[in-house]
C-alpha cells in the first residue's frame, strides 16, 4: 500500500482562534508573522427611537372586532400624522385576528369571541419628544406599546472612528510582543474586519400602556457603544 504525505510551508500555516486576542507567531521566509485581534470603540448619543404602537380589540364576532380595531387604529395613525411623524417612518408591523376559546374538561372548546390586533412600527427622529407622542397615542386608543429600540441614524462616521481605534490598539499590542521577542514591527501584511456593532440597542422589553398615565412618559437616550473588531497581521523582523 502506498502512503501519501502532505507538506505545508510553515509561513502558510496560521492557527486562528476567535476567542484569543492573538495567535502564536509563525516563521515567514523574511520574518515572523503575528496576528492580533483588536476591538475599537467609540460612543454616540442615539438619535432615533423605534417604537411599536398598536391596538388590540375584542368582540363577539370577527367583523365587529376588526371594525372596532380599524376605527381605533385610524385615530392612532391620525395622531401620528398630526404629531409630525413622516409617512416613511410609519410601517405596519402586525395585523392579526384570532378566535378566543372557553375550555371545559371533557368538552370541545367553545368560541367565545374574537380578538383583533394591529400595530405599526414608528421611528421617532426626535428622541426627546417620542415619550410625549406615545402619551398622545394612548389617549387616542393605543393599548399596546413595545420599545423603545434606540439607534444611530447614520453610524458610518462612528464606525470609522472605531476602526481607526482598533488599528491603533493592534499596532500597540504588536509593538509590545515584538519588543518582548527582541524583534521590531516591519509592516502590516493584512487587515480583516470580523464584526461590528453600529450602536443599536438590544431587543426592547414589552409593556402595556394604560389609558391615562399619571406622569408623562420619558425616553432617555443615554449613550450607545459603537465597536469594530479587526484581525491585523503584522510582519516582525
């Protein structure tokens, strides 16, 4: 039986591990290769709040549930328009109609009525005013509100800052390893972007709005962290 062997040049072998900050240096024909994983950060104040607002209604018949829901939802949409929310920032999120049942042991379920739901996803470009608009929506019949999800409208400039920061961090770390090994950083061989966070908030919690709120709803924007992770390969000599 004939045996086969596979030979790989050491310079082409690189053990990559996502969880580690850098890989072990490899010997290249004209020096030593070193991979550094670095994450750059910057912050921005979110300038867009996305909130889902809707109406849930119940009635004895499907037609009645839908009709009541449509009437209330029309008032909600009119309130959004009156508040100055642009049509491009209002998008239908869900429309549903489902029967409601009464369950008794040993008997088949009995339909007791129908539940209709309609909601829209709304982008508020003035975060500070979004809470007051939500109060108006509740007054006009909205009884379901999810959110907010805070984000940055144009995150590219912030992402570029994070990229520059990541390269600086990688360079400083490479200099540290090179000095410890008695070498110096010759040049960057390659840069790969592994992922980024554009400052969006995690999925929002869901809460039910009361018909009348004792205090005005407040939305605090805070700060969003924008980050980029890079893998930078350096040549050490």
